[in-house]
């Protein structure tokens, strides 16, 4: 990069940055960080006025704690000394889009955090409609990161409500934009069929009056859900992490093999859903991850995939020919 940040050892130093700065919180042991470093170097060649900064997260614990860096890679975007956006994970296309957008906009009435308002509103609309019941919260259902979020997760669980969630701490665009979009200034927020229901107080009230079950969709049996997920794509990989960022060595190895085959496949991050993580072990009678399915049938884990590759049978199995 044309700016390395060995000198940045405090949050004060970060806040002195006046132009657009992209700060990559990385770890030298994480291969996905190395990949994103390459992306950053290419972006640095194109965006001469933008500073690209590499910061080892574990070497600056004070900075990492202040900016809630929980995993690597994480990218923070600063302009005029203020944090205006963030990106968690190794998402090269999204990083490129954010840099292009934030480097070219100077702010104004039609821009929210460097993002054109119409573009952000369309993104929010899609997020809200991701599932019949959507919870925007701090953290995840497995690890809520505020008391209100923890309470609302417990209420939804107690009433057997089926929902998906979005961690607003992972995306500053969404965190700020949704407040304006829905005219609701706090989190958590619950949406049903694309419409805002409300926050914790309203969900508590609905639970107390017995209306919550009629307002939000009831959870479907876990077996039905697992079957639906397994058949979501003709080739489904259940793993720790996702295509962009594997979170264990076995998952990383199986991704490398899958990517070499050129076969289209989808992944599901079992770390984000404890019900799926535990349920799939019983459903398929297979106790470990990753797990690979083709046309709804379990193929196996990393060892079996390696064996199929060694025997020259993997391509035909992935294409459903065996």
C-alpha cells in the first residue's frame, strides 16, 4: 500500500486521518486476510487519493476493542476523522464497491454515509424481506451483544417463532440507514412480511397479550427446515464459515477442492445457526463438519471428498452422475 500503518498504535492516530482511509484489521495467520491484502494492493493502484492501511488486530488491542473488531478480516472506512462504514469478512466485490462509492462521494443530502440514498433504501428493502420474520439486532441469536437483543431473542425462542437475523454491528450503512428508513431510532427491530412491528417493548406487549404467535410465523419443524436447506441447491456444503471466509482448517481444505472442480455450489455457515448445527448431525447420522450433499443426498466430509478426488470420481459425483 502507499500507506502502511506501523505508526498507528492508538485510536487518536486513526481519527487524525482526513481523507478516505480504508483500515484492514488482519491477522498474519489467516489466509483470507492475505487474499484481501492482494485486493487492497490492487485497489491502492486505482485509488491514489485513498489511504489503504494494514493493521494487525491483535497488536493493537485498544483500537480493536474500541471499534468492536471481533473477527478478521474486518475493514473500517474513515473520512474526515470519522468512521463512516465497515465491512466484516473477506468479501472482495463488496470491498471494491464500497471503496469506489466512498472515494467518489463527498457527502450531501442524497447520500447516507457515502451511499446514494436510493441505493441504500433498495438494499434495506431486500434485507427486511429476506425472511417472513426478520430481527435486526446487536450480535447474533447465539451471541447477543446487548441486553435488549438478548431479551428479544429469548422471547422469540420461548414462543417458538421462526425468524432470521441481521447483526447491525457488522454493517454501519444498515445500522444508520435503517433508523431513517423505518423512522425507528433504536435496536432491536422486528419486521414481519416487510413491515416494521417494533422493538423490544412492543414484542413484550404482543407476547403478554398472546398476539405474538398470530403476528410472527411459527417455527417449522427442524426436520422440514433441514430437508429444505439440503435441497436448496443441487450441491450444498455445510461448513464452518462461508465461501469467502472458512473458519476451520477442514472447511478451508474442502473449499479449495470444490473451487477447483468448477461446479456451482452453495454453502451454509453452521456457526450461525445452532439448530442446524446440532440437528444435521442427527438428521444425517454424521457427527462432524464439513458435510457435502448432492441432490439432497449426503456424500460425506473432507476425507471422503479427498478420496473421491484421488480416485477421479469427484466431478461425476458432484454432477449427480454417480
